[in-house]
């Protein structure tokens, strides 16, 4: 990672302050604030092009404004760099995979989300988005299997929990019948 990726001293403080302010603007939720956040994050990205956290926040700012195609390179830069906390890395993988899926880039989305689930197997959101990408690639049985396993293992519905073992068993082979 280059020196520009890890500002120190007063530069680090200025970067952190600017990043925090941009995140607050994005979180306000109104269009004008989100656009202002996007502009500020683009400026930070130019200043610290190798900063994974800035890249991740810049991607997110584009995503919330439905500028998915513009978010992709920022997600990729964030994931290529060092410095993302595990939670941010997980969410960046989810954001990239979901964004690629929305853009119709189903194979890339599926591969990204498969990688994400391998790294974070207990994250139900990642498994759900992976199932959607599998559906989009025509792998319907695998998609339904993933969703059924997720429902069986995470549902609080007592009737689902009662049949959880059976749901998991049949999810492994949806075409199973008794002769």
C-alpha cells in the first residue's frame, strides 16, 4: 500500500474528519445530502486513491443514489486494498455482488457472492443475495436449496422450526421422491 493510503498525523485527522462528515451526510437519507456526500467522497478518493475505507464509503454513496455502475470500481478498489475491517469487507462484498446482479452481470455477481459466503459463511444476507444470483444464472435448484437451508436454520416460526430437519433433508435433493 502506498503512503497515500495511510495518512498520518494531521493528514490522518483531516481525512478522518472529512470521511466522518461525508458518512453523516449520506446517512441523513435525503437526496441532496447523499449527493453532497458522494461529491465529498469522490474528492477524498482522489486525495487517497489507495485508501480502502474511503473507496468503500465512496462505493456505498454511489449505490444509495442508484448509481450502481459508478459504484463498482470503488467496491473493487476497496476490496483490493488493505485496511477494511471485517464487517466493512463483508458489506463491501455484499454491495459489490448485489450491484453486479442489479446490473445484469450475473456470473460476476455469483462469483463475488460465492467468495463472500466462503469468507463469511454465517451471514444470512450474503447467502440470500448469493441465492438470488444463482437464480439469475439459471441454477434454480441450488438457489432454492440455499434459501430453504437458510429458512430452516434461521426462522423463528415455530412451524418451520418443527420441520427444520425435514426441510434441510429435502433441500439437499429437491427432486427426491419415494418409490
